């Protein structure tokens, strides 16, 4: 199963990597106006996103191998960020294609077939990576969340709830057309906004239960997915806007929402990580103390 999932991830990255390679070498495949490739910041964005897909391949290989040699952060960080990008896409690609009639819905500078091709690849990547990561995490780290309440983490979650509520409100308002964002949205874009809002709310609820000592596996999944989604897409929006790229936020409200999502997702993720790691630290300390008591003087 691990080999099959890793193979799925590698194969699913190929369309995106091929497109990026063509665009980086000046071939305007899927781009009706070749001048679009010279847009400010687009070359750097293509390099970074192609590198991210390469990291996805490397992560899939590591997770499939089952090795426990890499430091925890080197697996957790890319896995968390990658899940943040991919989970909303997994949840919205199929219904989004149906809503847009199968091909429409991509940004105007791109041909109508580009978004479906890329997002189907992302969906398969998400399925493969999430499956690999869940199994790897289960084998490497025993599930310890939900056994210790952390007052400081609960306070952080309550503060993060304010940011998550604001971000979710903006997403729903944009989906409903109440907040302008540079023109009318496609049905799939509205669906994606609603899903991101739901993930943000679910992330706060899950994080609250985990940090309160009542968390179960479902709460941990919701907390991880919600915090990661806010962080990853908030980071993307903030970087694209700060870099003045063609994908920059088209309104101050959208730019502010991206920055709020970035910060909220980060602090929420740190609070959940603290809650998950705390029981293991406590167990190690108590085991060491018990050994010292029993050791001969």
C-alpha cells in the first residue's frame, strides 16, 4: 500500500512539473498570451511551486520507506504545509469541475484545461500524501493527544478563534458576493472559499478539544487540517501580494484576510503541536524519575 501511494504521488506530480518546466523555459503551453509569462514575479513563483512539487516527491519516498531517521520537523513541517494546500483542493476539485461545467474556472491568463489538469493532479497527490503521512505518524509517534490539558495552549486557541472567525467571515462574504474581490467569482471559487472557511472553523473546534484534554483522533485531524489550510493559503496569498505578482490580492480585504489566516494558522498549529507533544514529554520524565528511584545508591 505504501508503495502504491508513493507511486500515485509521483505520477500525479508529473503534469504540474512538466507545465512548470515548459513555462520556465519560455514555452507558453496552456497560456494564450505568451506575454503573461513575463509578468512580475511569475518566474520566481514558478520556480518555488515547482520546487514544492519536488519536495512532495521526496516526502512521499521518505514516508513510504518508513524510516525514522529524519528529524521530526523535517517530516512534520512539509507534511503539515502540504496538507494545508492539498486538503481544500481534494475536497473541492470534483464538485468544482461539475459546477464549472468540466473545464472553466481557471484564471483568465490560462487556458480552460489547465486548472482541471493541475487540480486533478493535486487531488491525487493529496490522497497519496495524506494516506502516507497518517500511516507514518501512527507508526512513529503513538497518538497521545487528548490526555493532558494545557492552559496556555487553550488561551492561544481562544485568541486564534478571533482570527479564524474573521477569515471565515470574509471567505463566506466573498463567496456570496457581499465583499468585492476583483470581479465575479466562478462557482468553483465560491465553493473553495466556503470550504476554507469551514476548515478554519473546524480547526479551532478541534484545537480547542485537543488542548482541553478531551481530544480524539477526529479532533486532531480537524485541528491539523484547519490550521494548515489557513497557514498555507494565507502564506501563498501574502507572498503573492507582497511580491506584486499577477496573483496578488485584488482588494485590501483579501490581502488582510490572507495575512490574518497566515498568523492564525501558525499559532493554532503551534498550540496543537504543544498539546500533542506534552504527554510524551511527561511520560519520558516520569519514566526517567522512576528509574532513578529504583536504581541502587
